[in-house]
C-alpha cells in the first residue's frame, strides 16, 4: 500500500514535470516564431525604405561634376579635365568698363596680349586619334617627347577677336610703334585674314554654342523705346586654368620642316565636307 502511494506520488510529479516541459517547449516555440516575425517585419521595412531611397535617387540623381558636364558637352580633348564652370553676368551696357574695352592704349593692348597668345603644347599620338586627327601632321622632335605640336583653341578664337578689334582702329595700329605682327602684310591679305577667316571662325563658334539666354528690356526716363538689357547670366568656363596649363606645358620648339616631311597638296581640310574626317 505504501508502495502504491509512492508510485502515485511519483506519477503526479512526473505528470507535473511533463506539463512544465510542454509549457516550456510551447513558450520556446512561440518565442522563435515571434522572433522570426520581427525579423521578417524588419526586412520588409528595410526593403520599403530602400525602395523609397532608390526611387528618390532615380528622380533626383546626383549633381553632375564640372568634368561630367564638360565631357558630355565637348568632343574629346586631352584638356577637358581643365574645365571649371562659374556663373557670370555679362557686361552688356555701352558704358560698362573693363580692361579689354575702350580706345587703344598700352594697358589695353597688354590685357589682350595676356589672353590671346597661343603657345605650342605637345599632344600624344593616342590623343590625336581620339580627336580624329591624322597622324601625318606636324610632330615635335624625338628629344622633346616625339609628340605632336598643338595649341589651345580658345586662344586662337580670342586672337581672331583681337585682330578684328585692332582693325576697327586701323589708323592707330598702322603706326610703326603700334603695328602688331598680324598687320605686317599686304592690305588685301590682312582683310582676307580678318573677313574670310576670323569673322567666320567666330560665327561658327557663336552658332555652335547657340546661347539660350533671354534678353529683356526696361523703360528708361528720356527714352520712348525700351532699353534692352544685355547683361544676362551665363554659365562660363574659366579661362585661367587654360592660361596656367599653357604656361606650364609650353613646348619650347618652333616647328622646322624636315627634309622627309609628309606634305599635303593643299591646306588642311580644304574643301573637305564638314561631316567627314580630314586626311
């Protein structure tokens, strides 16, 4: 009888322990499921946040750098990395004063000289090909690197503009003490240089840039017609980086025609259609 009572007591204890084990197992299982649900919820929230962020990035991509813009808007040039942009308001009024404007004088001529002198620089063969230039053009001698001789185009364009400016003050610049090198030729050749070359080069540059700025006007006392405001804002390329580069990279060499030079029958690109690469 005593043993039966002991057996019943053990059975009750065992049953209680089994019940506790079941409850603990159920609790652990519930905790695991709850943890899984929380993890899944966090993943869903993360994916939603990532989706919103990606959507915002696609709608508002990162601001392009100066190099990105210059590369997109320019043909290949080894100097495109020099491009820096700045916001400039043009001086459009007749009475505006700056170092490059006004009647000829030594200070004004010096200001123009500082932005118009195109020095020789060296260009690699790979850059020549990427610029769609033939490899039969003028080369520097091997002891200077065996590259090609080139110049930065903006300085040629400014040279042309300066030549036109000088021509408008023809009497002044024909004086021996003021005469620029470009004027030391016949009147016919000088006019051809200005009218047939420089003016047309600048026409092409202006048409190529296609300025989308808008000029407006104002009513001014004493005037019956609107006075046009030409002082518009522009996104300009800084000139100074090109000046600095040219000074550092100047090729101290004046090309001399070698005896075995490759010769064209006529001037480069003469009569070649504009959509074709020059030989």
